C-alpha cells in the first residue's frame, strides 16, 4: 500500500517488513525483500544447534540417594545381604570387595536396564503377529454443510503373510538383546578390574609406606650416632647435618608414598561406598592359579569378543530385513462404521451402519532406490562389525603376550633384587664397623641404609606389578566371573549363567 506521504509498507507472510522509508534506495529494498523470501523457503537454523545454553542444560534435579556411600553389602558366599553401617570390616577379600562393588555401581544398573528395555523391544516386534485394532470419531464433510454429523468407526487387521518381515524384525531385536547382555558382562569385567586393581595398588603402597617408615627409623639411628660422635669430637661436625638432610629426604618420601596410598583408598571408597583406610586387604594365593596364565584363552568367553560378534549378527539380520522390505504384505482387514446425526460416507445413508471384510496386499515397489541403499548400508555395517571382531581378537592377543612377557621379566628382576638386598645388608654391617674405626664416613653409612630400603621397595613394587598384571590378564581373557565367583550370582536382579 502506497500512501500520499511517499512511504509504503510491504507485508510478507509469515514475515513483515514494515515502514520502509520512501527515500530508501531500490538496492536496500531489494535486499530486504530477498531476505524476507529466503527466510520463508530457507529458515534460519535453531539457536540450540550453534549455541550452548548452560542455564537450560543445568535445569535438572539431581538425586544422589541411590548412590549413597554406605550400601547394602553382600558376602561372596551368596549369604543373605548384611549392612555394615558406618563401620567398615577390618579385613576384606578380593571376592567380597568385587561383590560389593557390582551390587551398587550405577554402570551395572544402566547396562541391566538396557537389557530390560531391549526385552520390551522384542515384545514390541512380536506384537505385529497379532491383530491390530483401531477406532475413532470423525466429523462429516465440512464442505457440504454437514457439520453436525459424526461417524464412529472401528477397524481391525491381521497380518496373514509377509515373507518373513516381522520375523526378521523380531530376530534383529533378539540379536540386540544378546548385544546388550554382552555389554552387561563388559561392565561387570570393568568394575571388577577397577576394584581388584585398586586393591593391589592400595596393598602395594601400604607395604611401601611401612618400608618408608623403617627407612626413617634407620636413618634416625644413624643421625643419633653421628650427633654423639660429633659432640665427642670423634667425627666431623658436618656428619650430623648430612644425616639430618637424609632424614628429611626420607620423611618427604614417606609423604609421597602416603599420598599414593590415600589416592587408591579414596578410589576404593568410591567403588565400595565406605572408608577403607583401616581395611587390611587379602590378596589370595589362588589368584595366580585361577588366572591360568599359560593356557590359551577361550576367545568365545571374552565379553568384548561377544559384544563384537553380536554386532555382526545384528548387521546380518538388518541386511536381510532390508532385502525383505521389497516383498508384499498380505493382510485381512475388517471395519465397522456408524453415522451419528448425519450420513455415513461409506454408504451415503442417514445414520447408516457399514461393515466390510477384505484382503489387501501392499508393497513398496519403488522408493527412489531406498531399499538398495539400505541393503548396501547393512552390508558395510556387517563388514565393519566383522572387522571389529578381528580388532578385538588382535587386541586380546597383544595384551596376553605383553602381560606374559611383563610377568616373566618381573620374576627375573625380583630374584636379582633379593640378592641385591642381601648384599646391601652385608655392606651396611661392614660400613658400621668401619665407621666406628673412622675409615668410613657417615655418608657411606647413609648410602648403605638407603640402598637397603630402596631394594626392599623395588622388591615390593615388582611383586605387586606381577599381581597387577595378573588382575589385568584375568579381565583381558574373560576369566573375571569365574575368578571372583560372579557366575550363578544375582547381581542387582540379574544372574549370569556360565
């Protein structure tokens, strides 16, 4: 609309460009018009696609009541659940700790819930075998002046034959169920490994911390001797200072080792739900036997291999389903309709009643190449899944070889370290005699003391490196459930049967 004052308004639905000034150039007008048209046919993207709104993301309730730090704790012998309350047990075995963790960790809950969800998806796929009923109420034709009329309708259909399309869908959901069950086993193995690894390292630093305390005592005794000899004028005044320096270094080392210990204790507190700082951990002797280090692993029992293979089955069935989608489906269909205050459009009778039974066949003859594209995609997915199986196999094989080599090297190292410790003990005894005679300095005595505790610490580290490698080997080779007695045990309502 052009006004007498020389200004005009351009209205674009659903967008409006209002009150463009008369003196605007034609270039500005065309640019505005182009923007309005482009917004109609090519709308701007949603803001959430290119921006992060922290306010919106943070709008959720946080309920931590289900992950309380003090859980219901079960014994490893399948005895009834007991409650420790605020007091943690003084001694706890590997198996007991693992059983506590898997009964409370939300990762296990999540994977088990996914299995239950998939079970419902199987029921959903099977529902297509059964009759499908639908009904409704619709108005009469509003364009013919029959606005007051309504038609009540009820229809039912039963699939008679579909060349296996429904069965294919059911098979896919059942294969996905196996996939979700494999994920439960993967979660069980991961949580069990986290607990076992943390216990090994907590026990490692408990012993290393004790060695660090013994080192402080040993250097403290040397410092006392150096002070007495310096006061008596027998040795240099620098000896007490040197001894004090070594004593402070030993105290600093103790702080470092205690820090490592507390970190693993805090990790176990998160996994188990109670303070473990006073727990005496037991590492069973049968750990080595049950690991079966020198037996070839059964790859069909490894959860990661199971998960990868279930992916292959899902991809194969999806490819089969894509091929079957081109075939027709034959249904028998029946319908009832009753007009209310109007004509029934099916027979054009006032307040008419209409019913019918018929056979129908439907098929997607052409969808622009969609079926062929789905088949190709499923074939590539199957190829990728098979490659994942091979990748998992090579990963397991590589880790098995590396762990075996690591354990063998640690055993050889420990035999050398034991000899070294015996040698350093003998050296210290000789240095003590020579120090009394004045032929050795306090530095020599301090070095000998340091060497003894260093060798002891390396022996402990090597010993627990072997335990840590065994724990990893158990997880890698799928022996977690047999080693920690998780088979035939109810875990959060879920039971693993070997």
